[in-house]
């Protein structure tokens, strides 16, 4: 009886659906006295590291180096063939504005050789043009050339003809017929990338071979990965980096490739319709690099990689979820926190390349012979929409910034500016850790340090689970020759907080002992460095400086005390500027923002200097031009620091506002109202019970016959001219199982219902509309359908037990403002 009672109380502790405070009973201590071993070099056999201009890109057992300096880049996946070519450049510039430095891109075989021997690199499939655009804007490229990719695509990206010609057990092996087909395809890819590799002065720094591969029969496994690398080299793919996905017992040739890892905030590929237990990506990892929820389609049981083996390789990420897709049987709906809270966890676990899958959503192109949908009807594990691949990514399939975009930027700017400090720092586990990913009772944190300097990483957020506030928190970090306890006054860590705090950090000659605010970015104005921090909601911001490095501290906000050889500035409010007079001479400034202000603050070189731009609008930069976009409301505001010293030109009349540290401007575009009407032309029929089956033995998408029961509406739009607009976004608020938009008989886009309005870019579909009638189909959702929907997202059902409602249709204009800073 006692054991049962204890088990019951423990279950309440781990999964209590409350935000009540949990007192921290165990001391928060981490031993960071041990020095990290020096990085191992010479183990990896990779490609040419030096560009024609002498720039070097190298990798050791711990991190990347760029021109000999540690480098911790941000990488984001963008499938160019899933997005209109006419918009590639602006979308790449949005990625760059967010701090992405490397663009990862699958190159899908089925897109380029759908018919055997007929290669297509035109239009949206123009690989060369895409890579050249990346080069134009100093973005590097990691090409994931497969030949098998997955990516929620038909046959995992294999053309149908290949699947028919080569037996299933010979695919993805050293079978001669398969390798001959791969070689022919890769020969074409090499022709498209001629002159664009790093060794040629181009942006392609890496190649991923295969994907999610752990097969181990004859002609498979490590010998196959090595054969693929040999084929790539024979074609001339000589690059600094060769990678393979490393999870779930991946097999690869030792020393020849780098295994990369990842993890997702949910598992839409799962079988069940229930809420998932807490996901491992929100819990720090010190003994494993696997996110715990990455599977391999058609994989085999295989031994996991062990720490001894992986000690030769840096901890790189290629597939940390920038979102998740909506699949038929599971339909997660993410928040920005679901994605952003992963960053301090992964970085605090030792990740030294943060790669997203996806960073940009898109749409499957139409094939000549078949659709490109991954589906159980073609033998795949999952059912995806036919066209839509929004992925809830930071940049969605419409090209819009999702809310997560600005949240992630906060970490990217930190990595861009301070990644060289973080990359050589070793992770250290605290003395007390959660017992597993489901243990919500213990505060989750870690430290990375080198010598006495480092960063503290904390996460008190777990998707779909209420985390408690943690009162009375102080951290003790044992360092070589010093034990640092901070903050000096214990604080309460609110529920759902996550952050990175620095300690013993050199700020232009001033030693910051610690800050209870997150380091964001830096810039130099004249000869004066400015360091930007942002506060966490409901945590008092405190800065403590070593008085041996700082002569004086000037500020108009916060309580300043000088005691025990330190300057302590507490209760610092957002908007504060801290002026540091350095012992060595000169000054440095700290600018403290709120988290919201930091999300609206961007950095770019403008008019010959690095500047900050603050705006609530969407933004990207094209050389000296600031491009702003606003949805629904035609109003623009922005502020620039340091001030330009001249009046900028703009595409709309620009109003000059008040000036303090920043110079502010505003503009208003001519307002547009776009009429939209919907007319029911066919009511919904009754759909049969949802079927079970497929390789996953789970819920599968209804048949084409069932889709004939969808309700249909004719959609009429008013003035859809895009002159003066960035786009028109169609918003469909509805309830049903699946939604499809047609121009006549041509399917333009589709999605599965997850409780959120569906957005469609008119700019993306306009070339296919051409005067054809727009028709909207909504398949009824059955009340008894065994699918996963987020809590509170299941619609109301009528007496029939089936719902197919179009509740609202809107055509929302997206306005544009161009400001030329020259």
C-alpha cells in the first residue's frame, strides 16, 4: 500500500497540471573545474578546406573553425523547388536577417529526373540559380544530395521509374544498377554546381550523403556510405564537410563523414491520437547526442552510437525542428516557445552547429506523371497533404514570418557574435539532474565554460506540460580557482522561462562577473563597443562587474553598489544604457532591452556602418535597403541607431519622428480592401469511418472516393492586383478534416485541419489562377476520428457527428515599404 501511495504521489509531482511554485530543495551546483581536452585534429578525412582567396574552413573533434577562429554557425533548411523562384532572393534575405549563415537544401531526385534520362533544372528547379543567389548574399550552402532524402516526399525523393526498375532490397545499397542510376543523376548535379564549391570560391561547403540510414545487410551500411562518398568525389564534389544523419544507430564509414543530429518538439509521425509525454528535446543531454524522438523510415534495429566513438566528432545538429508538419493522424499546433525553448537545451548540451529542419516551408510542385505526396497509398509511413508543406517553420509556405522567427533570432544573433567564445567551451552537468525527460520536478540547467568564463543555460519549459515557478534559485559554479554563486540575492524562475546567462565575460576590457539578463548582440559605434542584453519577464536584471577592470559605472536606472571589489547594478529596467569606464582606458556601453524589444531589434550594415533597426513590422535587408512588410494594417514604424546623419529615401512618404539614441520614422501606405465572397455550391456528404492501415498500422488519409463527399464553395475575389502590395494572404477559418483550394480542376494547395486558420499566398498561386474559378473543398471531420488535435482545438460537432464548415474567408493585403539608407 505504501509503495502504491508513493508511486501515486510521484506521478502527481511529475505531471501536475499546475504552475504552483516548487521550492528548490537541492543545491544548484555544477562542477566546471575540469578542463576540456584539446580538440583532436587529423582524425577526419574530408575535402579541400581552402578557398582560392585563402579562406579556410576546417573541423576538429569539437567545433568548426573559419580562418582558424572557432565558429558556431546557424543553418536553416530551405527547399528551393518547393517555393517560387521569383521569391527566392527575398526569402534568403529574410533568413540572413534572422542570423542564418548556412542554407541547407535537399536536392530531390524526383524533381529533377521524374522521367528517366530527362533532367529538369529549369524554373523553380534551378539548383544553380539558387546557389548563385546564396553566393550573392554571402550565404553558405550545405547540399543534401541524397540520393534518398525522405523530406515527407513521394518515395523519399526517388523517381517512380527507379522504384520500378530496381528491386526494393537493392535500393540504397551497392547494387550496380542502383549505383549506375545514382552516378548518372549526380553527374547532372555536378554540372549544375560547376564553379560553386568552396574550393572554387563558391558557397557550397558541405554535402550530406543519404539520410536516416541504418541498413546493415550485404552491400549496405558503412560500405554503402563509403561508396557514395567515393562516387561524389569521382564526380568532383570535393568540399570541406561530408555529413550523414547520425540518429537511431546510423551506419557510416568511420573518419570519412560527420554524423549530425536533431530532435523535434512533437512527433506527427507517431501512431497514437493521445498527447505525447514530455519530449526529450527539452531536457539537457550529457551522455547522448540523440534527441530521442527521431525515427528512421524502413530502418533496422541497430546499436546506437556510443560516446567513445562520438568523441572523435563534433556535436553538430542538422534537424532541430524549426516546426513540425501536420500529418493526417497527428496534427500538432506549435507555439514560438515550443521551438525557441529547444535552443538553450541543445546549446547547453554541447551542440556546436545549430541546424534547423525546416527554416522555410513551401509547397510540393506538380509532377508530370504523379503527385509528390508522401502517402500510405504509395507504401510510406505517413500521410501528408498533397501540396502544402508549411511545416509551421519560422518562414511559412506563404513566405510570411511566423511568430517563432523573431524568437529564434534572439539566439542566432548571440551565436553570430559570440559563437567563437562558446564553441570551445565544454558542457558541464549539474550535480542534480532530472531522472528522465518526464521528470518535471528538477530545474533543468547546465553550464558551458572554458577556464573561468562561460554561460549558464536554463530551461523551465516543456511543450504541453505546465511547469512550476522555482523560487529561491541561486546557482553555484565551481571554476578553476574560483567558486561563483549568482545571483547574490535568490530569484524566482517563472514557469516557461528559458535563457542563457553569461559569467566572467570580457566586454571590451570590462569583466562582467555575471548578468541575470541574456546577451543578445554587439556593435561598434565609432570606437565605442555597445553590448545588447535583454531581460527575462519577472526576473530582476542584475549586472555585476569586477572593479579591477572597471573604474566607474554610469546609469540612470538601477541601484548601484560598490562592495568587495565589485560594482553591482540591480533592478535594471529595459531601456537602460550602462556606461562603463574601463581601467585600461576608454569606455564601453551596455544597452538593456526587454525581450519584446529585442525581438523587434535587428542588425545589418547600412550606409557604411553596422546599425540597429527596431520595428514591429516584418523586415529584411538588401544591401543598404531596409524592406518592411505589414499585414492588414498599412502602418510602418522603424528606428535606426546610430543615426544616419541624412534623410533616407523611401517608397512612401516618410515622417521623421522624435530622436534620442535612435532616430524614428513612420509611413502609411494607401489602404486596400479586397472583397471576398464565398458561395456554397455543393453541401458535404457523409463520410465513412476513418480507416486504419499502412505500414504504421494507424489512421490513414481517406481515399479519393471519400474526398468526393467534401463540401464545395466558389470563392470570388475583388481587386487582386499586386501593384503596391507585397502579397495578398487568403485566410480560411474553417472546421473539417482536410481543406483543398482549386483553380478549376487544378489543385493549388491543401492542408489538414489542426484548429488554426489556413493561410494561402495569392502571389504564389496567381500564375495558376489566370481567370479560372477558385473552388474550396472541405472534407467533413468525423467526431470519432482517431486523430490527434491539440487541447481546445477540436471543433463543435452537429448531431450528424460530422463537421464541414467554412466560417470565414478573408483576403488580407500585405503592404511593403522600402527605405534606402544610403
